[in-house]
C-alpha cells in the first residue's frame, strides 16, 4: 500500500530536479508490503463536490508571463488477487505529499480510470494512465473508488515512470461504492511521527483514525465488515441464554469479573438477558483482520473450527460408547493404528486431511490419528517420573514452575471457609525422598526445591466443579527436587478437597511408590496434577496471556496510531489475524457448551478461572520473559550473565532458547525506536503514541487501570520495553505454548484435560476399593477423559498445532516500510541474522548429551522456539503473531 519515497532531506526543487531525485534511482530493496490496509475516508471538506480533479495547468514564469506546465505520462498497473465479478473501471487518484510553493496549499490530486485487461495469470489486472505535472513531487497517498458490484482485494499498484517504476503494495479489501461510497486511501511507506507529517497528509491522517474509531459512521446497529470500525466491548457473547438458560454465563469484564476487552460487534442484546449479546451469524471483525484466502482454506479458523461442533457427533456415532471411558489402553493405541470408520458423506473430513487415512477398498473414510511425536519417539515415556518433571521445563507449559521460597507451604485462603491452611508436605517427607543427597535445609537454601502450585487458585472451584456431571477436582501442589545434572525429580503431590457444609477438609500427600498400591496411587495423583496443569495451560498460559490480552493492544493501535506511524508499522506484523482467531474462539472454543467447556475440567467455570488469574496475577510488567523468570524465582538479575539474568536451573530449554529470542527482539526494537526517536522528548510529544498507550491501560485493560505497575512512556527505553514485551507475547510466548499442543497432548494420557473420578482413597466405598485393588488400570481409564472428550480434544489440538502454508515467521521477510529506510533495513537484517544464529544454536543444543532435558534416548527435542517451520504440525516455528 506504499509508494517509494525519496530521502527525508528531499525538498521542493524545480520541475526537472524534483523528478530526477524522486524516480531515477529506485532502491532495489523496495517491494513494499501492507502496513495493514485499514483505510476508509469521508471526502475531505475542501474537496467536496468535485467530480473531476486535475493538477494546475499554468504557472507564472517571470513578470506577467504565463507558462503552461509540462506533464508526463505515468502508467499504472493494478493487480487484484480476487476476481471482482465486474469490468467497470476503478477510480484512482494520486495525492502529493508536497504543498504548492505558490499557494502553500496542497496540490490537486491526479486522477485516472483503471480498466480491466486480459492477463495470463492467477490474478486480475487493471491499467490506467495519469497525466502528472512535472512538479507534482513526492506521492504521499493513493485513493481508490471501486465502481463494481463486489469487493476487490488489491494486491498492489505499480506506477511506470519514464525511467523507473514505483510499487504500492495494498493487500486490502476495497468495498464497492454501492456499499461504501467513500474513497479508500493508502498512504506511502514512508513513516512519519505526527509532528513530522507533511501538511497535505495531516488531515487525511486524522480523518482516517476517526473512521477507524467509528466517528464517521452514519448507521447504527451491528457492524458490517466493510466499515472497519475498531471499538471495545466486554465478553458478553460467550453465553447463549436465549437458546438455553443452562448456557447463560456471567459477563467477563467489569468489577465482578475483571477481563481484557474484545472487539465490539454492535449486535443486539439477548431477550432473556439484556447484559448478554446475541450470538447470531459470523462474529464481526474488520475486513482486513480476517484470514487470507490461503490461510482461511487451510486453517479451520474460517471453516473447520466453526464446523467442528457438527463433525463431533459423527465421530461420536462411530464410537462404541462415546460417553464412557476407553475399555483398555489398547483401544487408545487403536486410534493411531486402526482409526475410526467415519461415513464419507459427512462432508467435513476433507478439511482435516492430516488425520484421514484413505482406504481404497473401504466404503467409509478412516479417522486415523497420526501418532504424536511424544509416543512416536518413546511410547512409554509419559509413564515415567523423569518425563513428568522434564515437561515442566521443556514441555507444553513451561510457564508455571516456580522456586520454593517460603517454608512451610501454607495457603493464603481463609481457613474458616476452606479448612486448615498448612500443607501436609513436610521437610521429613522431602528428606526421605531425596535419599540423603542433602538435607532439607540445604535443598531449600541452595534453591533445589520447585513446585507447580495450583492450590489456592483451584481450591475455591473444587466443590463447584464437583457438582458438574462426569468430572471432579482437587487443589494441588507438586513438589520437585533439582538434581546436580539440572534435571528435576518429583518428590510429592498434595491433593486437597476443601470442607463444605457436610464434610470436613480432605487431603493427602502422595509420593513415588515402591510397592504396587503406592505406585498406582502415585500414578493417579500425577494424572490429577497434570490435568490441572493442562487446564491452566489452555485457559491462562495460552488463551488469556496471549490471545485475550493481545486484543486490546490491537484495537488501541488501530484507533490511535496512524498507519504511517512507525510504531504501528513495527507492531503490525505481531497483530495479524489475532482478532479473527479470537472471534472464532468465541464462536466454537471458549463459548458456553463449546469445545473447552465440554472437554476440560473447569467446565462452565473455564472463563471464570481465567478471569480470576487476570484479576489476581496478570501484570504487564511481568509479561516479558526476563521479568517472568525472575518473578517465579527461575532467574536472578546478573549483569555479568549473558542475557542479564542467571538461570536457577541451568538446563531450562524454554528459558535458554527464549532468552536468545528475547534479546534478538529487543535489539531489533531498540534499533528501530532509536532511529525514529533520537531524543526522549519525541516520545513524550507523540500524541498518537501516548493516546495508544493510555487507551490500552484505561480502556482495553481498563479493569487494571489503577495498578501501579503499568510502565509510563517517557523515554526511548520505556517504549522499547513496552514494544518488546508485546512482540514477545505475540511471537515467542505464543509459539512456546501453542505449537506443541498435539505433540504433547495428542496422546491424552500424557496430558489429560480432565479427571472424571476422585482418588480411590478419598472416602472410598467398598466397591471402589475393590475395583482399584482388582483392576487398577480400569480406575485409571475411568479417570481419563471419555472417548467423546478425548477424540474431540485430539482433533482440535491437531488443528490448533498446525502452521498455515502462508504463515509469516519472525525474520523471514521484511515489511515494506522496513525495507524502505536503509537504516531500518540494516537493523532488520541484523535481527534476521540473530534468528538464523539462534536456529543453529538450538540444533546444537538438541544433540548435546549433557543437556538431559532436551536430549537422550527417546527424548523429544526442544524446537518450539526455532523461528522457521514448514506447514503443518511440526513442533517448531515462531510466527510474528497469535494467528492460530
């Protein structure tokens, strides 16, 4: 969407010099990409009523001598990705970034009609010709009016000058004038701070932001996609009380349930609950926030994800008894070895071809799951304690392990409500389990004790969840000991049920067993503990901290930062498709009765849990990787250390790779910010930047607006920290918790999403004890998700772990505005080089036998933070954005 610009020092020269400096030396680096094509303008006041606009024809040459201005022919070629279904011309206007030196007013636009031509290729082409005055100067923007009956996706516009060419890359949908009569505008790829904007572009810049804020909207009600309005709303469309009172859910966002804000849709309220919004049709997101055609077809976001609810009944009908547990472990393995016969006529299986094995001689399709890498490498690894511990450092959720810094362990919840707050894990239990390696005091003082602590978070939910059908819950603590080789050893798991009106508190500590009964009880305790981690991972580490918390940054950026703002252009790649995938999640994943509620242990309390974590634990200043590690006691500040922090566990794959990625991102952001803000005063004086950050804090994350930890934007370092944090969450954080989902969760005994029955030793009946002692495997299978839940989760995780063929990875291709400026392009190339180096380092680390958390017999390599990936489920690749 951007025009090639001359250097920033270019001034208004005479006619010949102007064109010579502007066009005869095009940079080889310029092939601009989209700055996110968000433009829709109402006609500017001083242009209203004009139907034909041309440049001035005459100039004053000498005293009272009228000289006719010379013009040059400029040919334009427009490439459209989609057929628009019409052959009416497009109206194209070029807008100069320079004022007329005689009048000091903006120059008149130059207009042409672009007509469709035959073109031997996958795209459509339109050609036009401009009569451009020689003194037109630098082109700052292009306006387009689509006269056809359908929208058009503009890829680029190329201007052919006498001795050079200039390309504007748009990558944007333009609505037909019958729907939207205003002209769409695309700014050039030269970035400007607000105070540095050329005078002819200032009003356009302002009006465009007003359009995106909805101020120029002339209609009410639900937003249409062409309107491109960015506004905020609470999560009031998760429930569906009009369909079923059981599907009513509390609104997330506000004093009762603090939450980030989501994109406003303008839909009507429900009839049965005026505080909830109707869930009719597709969920609105601005048109250019939607997936590209390639991504939409390949990824379930627009098709399969929405269709999954209708696919699951077909799968369930093919199961022997979908609501029951698997009868034996062999039946679980059969999902990978034999599959499930599914009728061909259901029409959805072609959308998930990775899971389908075609059998020519069979009348039915076979839903056969591909073995996840965990069991493909070692089918028994999930049983072992060392793998249970290793995955806290190198698995799907490396964000929750924390150092034990206080002893004895004690709940902070009200004992009058929940019972005795003191943990049953004693120092004697710890000393017994570490078997004389060191004393308990030495282990505590030497930072050798770590834990997954879900006790206080889950305890208030235990009794509520137990009232739901076919599920149970405990509060849990899992304690680990750090060995000299940097591996963790599980020491104890404590499970707690709080007291209620009828029963006292129940709790018990389980340790690795050395006889049959204690071994089985330990395995069952691990199953409960891992299911807690799986639920927290999906609802907090993944959904809340990446998808949900990113959306306010995106909405605020589109409302407050112009597309020509350098910070918008820096952050935009980290925003692509996030609003679209979040809308799809509200439709099918996190909605009442949706995939998450029906397969994970919190059930209808799923978003309540993430709201509690947002309220009590989420802090922007701890979302950056170093701050997160320090807050959990997994690192300490150390200026002499390579990354400024020293890890408490030296072989921590996620942290070791992540810190290299963090540093690469920060150096890139630092170079970029310092280029556009050489002085701190420019940060303070940037009204768009300050408006963006204030809106993020006070509106998008308004339930946390009074927190003292919000950074302020006063200096370049402040801005670097904020932008790096957002970029990290969108890229490295999300990649680490998303693209391993099928690899680790596809074999659900490794990460069960729910535990359906209680421990056999919690107030057991005679029948329960008898079954446990006679058939402990049956007890474990009953604890796992049902056949229905397991297959639903497996299909979903496979889809969510997949890379689209058009995925955009960190450091793969520069944005147009980055390539335009030599200094920024050089900084980007350095960034790209750091990422290539990181990829090599990761490969080296994964063959270093001394790093036991990422190498060894059957051990899954840690590759989640390798920047580039092939399409599909690969367990690697770091896209710029939260796009899946």
